[in-house]
C-alpha cells in the first residue's frame, strides 16, 4: 500500500462487508440448491406409457397457466387403467375471452394409449384462503383428490406427450431447464460476496 496509509479497520465498513458477504453467500447457496434440485429431477424423470379409458367427469382445469404469452388452463383427467386410475396432465388450452365461460375440452372416447413423463407432483401455485373444490383450481394433489372423488388414484401424475389428438398443447419443458441459469446466478452472488470482503479491506486503509 502507498506510504502514508495504514490498516485501521472501520467498524461500519467491516459490518457492511460481513453482512453483504453473508447475504450474497446465502443467495448463491440457494441458486446452487435450485440447480441441484432440477438436475436431480431430470435424473428421476422416466418415460411412462399406459392404456386405459379417460374419465372426463373428473376433469380439472388448472387455472392461470401461461403459454406463449396467452392465459389458459392445463387439463388434468384421470385415465382408468389396470391397478387404478392415473391423473394425466393432458396439455394446455387457451382460455375464452370472458372468465364466465370455460373452454370446450375434447376427450378421446374408449380405450386409448398415451405416453409421457411420470412426475411425483405438479408445480404448486400460491393460493390465498381455502382451496376450491370445483372443476377450476390452482393446484391438484393426487392423494387428496382421490379421497374427494372416492376413486383410487395412483400417487403420481403423467405429463402426456403422445396420444390421440385432442387439440391440446403439450410442449412441456424438461425439469432440468434452467440449470445453467441457476449456476450462473450462483457464481454471480459468490462474486459479490468476494467483492464485499475486498471492499471491506480497501476501506480499512486510512491515510496517516
């Protein structure tokens, strides 16, 4: 350091440096965990095919689902098969212009064969108050819904990718989508943590 300067830490500088470093490390750790969760979800992802009959009277529309900037619903219908029914997220459909109307859902009749990804649960949306019990909902839990409709449902979902044409959109993102983004954010937060300590050291040198 230039002559005339000495290392005399300022309490406020080190307090800010420690606080900033801690906060940035925590944010970096959170982004790292999110990347690991998505990587693990992708590793668990398995293809699943099933033959059965759809039960349209138990169809649920998951509200507030966006696709290509448009509002709509995801259509979930049980498929009755050997060993019990399975909840199938059949795809997305655009919402009508008025909320008073529901979209017309075409459900294939008779025995069908579908294929897709098996997932333990669907993404959970934030809800305020009690969960609705009608055909339009924010969230759907397989175990709770099984009790509600008195129908044996296997405790997982299928994200349908193949099957009879029904007009629904099924371009599901893979669970590992965004891993690199989370890793990039984690590196950014860790860099900020290091910068906070460096600034704390720099501000600790004083003239005289």
